[in-house]
């Protein structure tokens, strides 16, 4: 009756902008037998994870914990808990994930104000600040690293400008957390959502978030404890309560905080994975980890250029962990990706919307961001492009990458 | 700087109504290196998991897939996708989780109609049918197995009564799926939500759901594809779209179906866990698995009674995988639980609301439902009760349980 066999998964070299290869230590942590959610040994791990997340987010915020869902669950939890119907929300769009922020805010009944720039560009911070001045939104929601275009939006002046104007600054740092600087406190970001399946090298399924007391105040004003477990001191009648139970940050605080009020059953094994993932990040050191990402990015970029290919995002605002390559004229991009997967077991990505069919995206994130992987993807891409009769300079890519690897003093894998 | 060490978790005997011990084969599956979400090897596993879920739900429904979140994420996905503001929803409450259904429906703007019975009772199906006749709701939402009270609501006549009246019947089977019959098609249930962390013995973090074309029709009428990835044929202007992006079943169908339209990044390792979990369930056989749950329940119940303790749910509607024990007069229930954990490494549960401090709940679910665990919890409970100066008949509990184990012809662990 049941014809399905035990899992027998091929082993891949994953060079997409996520999900990427999981650190073997994280995989091992996931196979640990579980604990009950209120077992002191487990709540202690929850607390440890919060503390380590604060360090990764470079914040002193009290609240730093994961939402039990994929990255967009983290985004939705923050936006749904903060935005009331009719609230003005300003969302600059420079790629797919700005549309996602818009979509989620829209479903929460926000009055949306978008500004858009071409995919491949980012905004001059002054443009965003001027628009904020004009719209006077309650919330500015913006993507830090747009994996769809391989671009990174500077935020160091946007955060402080929001603070001055009492605008809540909510940032999607799913792609950047753990791979490059995300200075939550220094940049005065009010809420930040990270991703696990990218530079943290933890499987998808949790979304670490952090937020400060400015967000907490908004959330607490909408707080409503579940009737099945509320006590008399809990207010039941709340105006404009948060529309979601699952994503209700006020309830999640009671679960992650000292009250330990039952909400969902924490996703135990994913928490183990996240705990181990952030532990590894801190063990490596944030500065060292960011340098490692930059280092391998350079080797990849030099290799790509030496092959005679053109980068789509060869700009000062390039996202360090995503390298976008223009698909050469006359080459079928999907056919190249298929051959890479079928012959080499290597996965690279295409893109979305206006860039679909125009660029390939190679991710160099977390555990995937290793010398062997960079060298292998360069070798494979060259071979596959030759098979596709593309004009490439042969034999140059690996030499260029090895020039980086052999001449550096950095001891990096 | 980073003082946190590698995980070093104690090993527990988990006898709560969830989360319970995870099958070692599932833990092993979770440590498999991951695949990209559109890797054919991975989408094939997604399809296999859907097919196995159909078998576990005993349904021919096209849609049977997990929501990436804990059980209540599954409940919220179904209710949020189906309920529009102002829709009439009838929710019978006989424990904590009926309140949760109410809470979620309420946050979606439903016009709620509750009927309640005392915790420890269930409803005569005719009472619910009569109320449905009176209210004429769009949706009936009801819990199948209430872990808070250890009671199970019969549904075999409620489902058909809903169908006759064109009411959508949505069932929370989080506690029962994989542990006792949940006959989705035979009982004419329109949408059913299961849980992983109970009788499936998979960690919390995914919620398998299934629903039929009656639900799909409602969901599709509200369908709205994300702007960042929509094509011209996708409608953008939809009246009363689903309020959540993450829980939008119409979008999830496009991701789990042949269109494979990008939504979230599937929680890879949790999917591996779920695939292995349901594979093991089908390998054991549904009938055999349900019998095993009944068999160990009997041994536990006989042991508890032989000790002289009284069951709270010694009724024909007892939930087979949750045994509720009245805390003896003068005994501090929490102190007993603490000693069980600290001295024996055994976790049992307390309860909520009106039953808080009045009962203990022992779960016998999935991989935790094993002979050694039953015998160990009986031995430990007796010893701890003696330490708490409770009146117990000593030396009888294990004898009663062994009488079951030694005289049966069933070859069961």
C-alpha cells in the first residue's frame, strides 16, 4: 500500500540567493531528541537564542526572537501587529520584495504610498526622506538587500530620519543578516526581520525578528490575551486588535517573556537549528564573517569577469552575497541552469519580473560561501557555456579566482 | 564574547499531550543536507508528502499539504482563507481549543455564534445540528480531540448534516490525526487541520491540512497573485481578498500545485521530517497504529486505576491518547510534576482554565506511546505520590499494566 521509501536525497552545491547549504553542525543539532516547550532546559535555550540574536542584530532591544514560519512570516508578523487599517505606509520598491512588503501591508488595510525605481537601482536616501516629509506616514517599510536584483539599499540616514519624524522604520533584512552589517541600533531601525535560510545557513522555517520599545508600545495598545487562557486582569475588549492570532507580537512577547504564557508550541527542532546557527555566526565573529563574504564575492566576481561575462550589479550598491550576471545574447538561461543542475549538481538562480530571463543570480551566502563552491561553480559555468556555444574566454576564470585565493593573507576557507 | 556552548540537551520521557518524543527516524531525516525549493528532487518529495498525507487523512482531496508554521498556523490558514468579515461562524466550545477557534475567527471579523458545554463533556451531535439549523452559519468550526479536557467529539453525523445544509465543516484534528480515526471523506469534513507534534511524532513547526473543492471554490473567489510575480492573466483587483499573504491558501495552491509559483521558501528540513513521519505512519498501517494507541492507553488506565487514582475522563468520549487524572485532595499537582521532571526526567502536563490545578494530563501519542514509557511513568508517579504523602495503593500499578502487556496476543512494542 505504501510505496514510498526512506528519503534518498541527492547532494547539491547550492549557489542561489537562498535557501543555501546548511552548516553540518546545524543539521546535527536538528537531530537532537526534543524537549517539552516549558521544560526549563528548553526555555533556557529560548533565552540563550534571544541573547545571541541580539548580538547578531547588534541591538540592545529586549525583543529578539524567531517567528515560527518562513521569512515572510516574520515580515507579516511585524506588519500585521503594527499596521491598523487606514494607517499610512510608505514603501520604496526597487525589486520583488518591495512588492511583497506592499502586498502584506495592503492586505492589512494600510493606505499605501509607493515610490519605485528601476530594478537594478537603489534610492538616494534623500529621495526617500523627502517623500517621507511629503507623505508623513506612520510606517516606512523597506528592503535592505533585494535578492531579486542583487542590490543593497543604504539605510544609515533613513533610520535616523524616521526617528526624527516619529515614523516607524521597519526593515526586511532577510538576505543581509549574518552576511553584512545590519546595525539595528546605530541606524535607528525600529523593527528588523532576518532570514534563516540565507547567510545564517539554517533551513527555512523560522524568521528571527527584533524590535524596540517604539514598536512594542504600538503592539501593546492592541494587546488581547486568548480567552481560553486569559485571567481577569487581561483586557478582553480592545479596539482594533491585531488581526492575526498566530502573528500577534503582543501574545508572542508573553510567550517569549517571563510570563511564559502558552501560545503556539514552539518549533523545537527549528529552534535548535537557529540556536546553533547563530552560535556559529558569533563564534566566527560578525566582522570576520562579513569579511569572508566579501572575500569570496571578490573571487567569484573576478572569475566571472575573467570569463568575459558582464555583471548586472557591478555597482557600489551591489549586495555582497548576490552576484547577478547578464545572460549572454543568444544563450538560453534556463537551459544553462538545467545543465548545471543535471551534470554538476549545482543550483544557481534565475530572477523575477522584468529581470526574468535576463540575468542569472549566484548566491555566496553562509556555509555555501566557501572556496570549493566558488571554484566549482566557475568551472561548471564555463564548461556549460561552452556547451551552449557562448563566447567565453576559456581557462581564465579559475586562474582569476585562484589569484585571489593564493595571494591573500586571510586564512579563510 | 560568545559564551554559549554547543547544545547539550537532557533526554526526557515526554508523556504530555504534545509535543511528544520524535521518532528517531524522523530526527535522522532532519539532518539530511537540504535541497533548493524548486530542485526537481525536492518538488518530487513535496508531491510524495501530499500523496501520503491524503492517505493519512483518508481522503481523495486534491489538496493535502503542510502550512509552514505550528498547528495553529494551519487553523489560521484555513479560517483566514475561508472567512470574510461578517460571515456567520458557529463554534461549539468544550475546552480551550474551541476558544482558540473562536479567537481566530473573531480576528477575521466573523459573526461568531458559540455554544458551550462544561469542560469534560462533549456535545450530543443533535444539539449542534439543531443550533446549525437555527443559526444557518456559513461555517461550522469544531475541535475533534480536545487535549485540554481529554475528550473527543463525535463528528460522523455532524459532517453530513453540514453538507446537507451547505455549511462548511472545518475540523481541528491536531490531536487526533495519526492516533485515531479521522475519516475526512466518509464523515464529509470540508477542511481538516492536523498536528505534527502529537500522534505523528514529528517536531512542531508544520501543520498538515486538507480541504475539498467546496473550500477551494471559496478560496479561489478571493484569489490574488502577488504583484511582484503576477502575469497579466492574474487578476489583481479582487473583492475582499484574503487578509493574509502567508496564510493565503489560493497562493499556497499555486506553490504546491503544478504551477509552482514562488511563495514562501518551503521549510525544507521540516518537510523532510513530515515526509518521514507520515511514511512511518503508513508503514505501520493506520488501523494498526490506532490499535496500538488504544492498547497502551488501556495499560496506562488500568495502572492508574490500580493505584487508586480517579480518572477525570473515564467516559465513552475519552480521547484515546490523553488520560486525565484527578489530582488527589491535598496534593500539590505542580510539585508532583516538578519532581517527576527533576528526579525521573519525565514530563506530564497540567491543564488550563477551569481545570487548572485540578487534573494532570498524560499523553500517549505516537513514538511516546510505548511500553517502556507507560511502565516508567506509572512507577515514577507512584513513587512521587508516596513522597507527597498521597493515599495510593502501592505495588499495584505496574502489575495491572503488566497484566495487559503479558496476556495480549498483539505483538506490539
